[in-house]
């Protein structure tokens, strides 16, 4: 699954206009994820603890996928992002 679709399926916002090699993932203002305490900085830290290095720029999680990234890397990142979202308060597991 493309990375942008993965993020959108989790309730995150990704612009349709973007460069093909990186994207900014945002927590929608006033949405369910924001109410549950999702914020880019804490999500970046959680992803870092799982071995994924992303940055936060202008309130978005910036993910760079480039020449050496494989589909397995993207799938692993999607699983990690799903875990970060599912670990937010307010979701029964």
C-alpha cells in the first residue's frame, strides 16, 4: 500500500500535492486523533524508538522515501505508524 494511503487510512492527513520522494503527514485539527492526544513530536519519538527516523517540519511528520527504500521498508513503516496510532489513549485493544 502506498505510504500516503496508509496514513490516510489511519485518519491522518496527507496533501495530494507533494513531491514523490517525501511527504508530510499531519494530525487533522479537531479530529479524533487530535482529541486522543496525537501530535507530530510525540509520534516522531515513538517512530524513532521503533527504528524509523523522520523529522517534524511545520507541524507535519516528514517522511522521506528515496532510492534505497524498498516496499518492505514502506510496509514496515506503515505497521509502525499503525501501532503509534493504535497506542493512543481511547482505543481498546
